[in-house]
C-alpha cells in the first residue's frame, strides 16, 4: 500500500468522523440538550458527551489535517488546495480553542466561556460542511 493511498483513506475517514460528529452534535445533541430545563443537568450531559466525543474527533481531525497537507504537497499546492487547507486550518484552530479552552470552562459553569464556545461552534460547523467538497479536490 502506498503512502498516498494511506493518506487518501485517512483523509476520508478523518473527514467523515470529524465533520459527521460535528453535524450530529449540531443537529441532534445540542437541540435535545436545550430541551432540558435544569442547567446543571445540561452542563453535566454536554460535559459527558464531549469527554467521549473529543478523543474520537481529535484523532480524526489530526489524521485529516496531516493527510490533507501531505496530499496537497504531493500535488504541488495548487491554489484550490491552498484554499482548502486554509479552511481546514481555520476549523482546526477554532476546534482547538473550543475543545481545550472554552468548552471545559463552559462545562464548569462559566457563562462567558459558554457564549464564546457557542460562537466558535457556529463558525466551525459551516467550515466543516465546506470542507466536504473542498477535500474532494485532494482525492
């Protein structure tokens, strides 16, 4: 198996797991959590969901980022590849701050961190959706 084939497989699996997880969170988990009346229960539930989701998401996002960068380099960093990588790196950075800075503070009850985490998620989710066709350029 060639390195390029492994990179392509990692890109597809990384994108499906990471973007699919974000879509599931945005479309199913968060709306359901908003239906709960007790804020402490919502915070505990979301904290538990994210503790289980983050290891999978970060493994997928790292595999996606490394493989996309490798494939873009192997193909000569064409302008559309660079644009796709810019979107990916932006989403990566937003997810980094959401997952490791603002998310944990929000789970601990920090209202301002919760607002910031929600803003980051609202920016990150459309970027993840934009990556679906952009990453196809690298395959």
